[in-house]
């Protein structure tokens, strides 16, 4: 077995899951930590919002 990884492996090693909750319908799901800088779209109701305002603690 090889110790080689895919080309983007090193830059993705530090990613964490961030749990967010849609302010429109209440659906909770996870996004990667590098996705918190852009708006997200709820997979259930379609509402677009800033995930930094909807982090579940």
C-alpha cells in the first residue's frame, strides 16, 4: 500500500465539520469549515443565508 494521497489532501487535512441550522425551517446539517465564508442554501426550504449566523453550539 502506498503512502501517497490525492493532490489536495494536505490543504483539506485541517477542515472541520460545522453544524448549522436553517433560520427558515430549522433543518440542521453540517458544512465544512472552509464553507462558512460564503452563503449557503438550505437543502429543504431553499433559503439562502450566512452560515456564521446559524452555527449550532
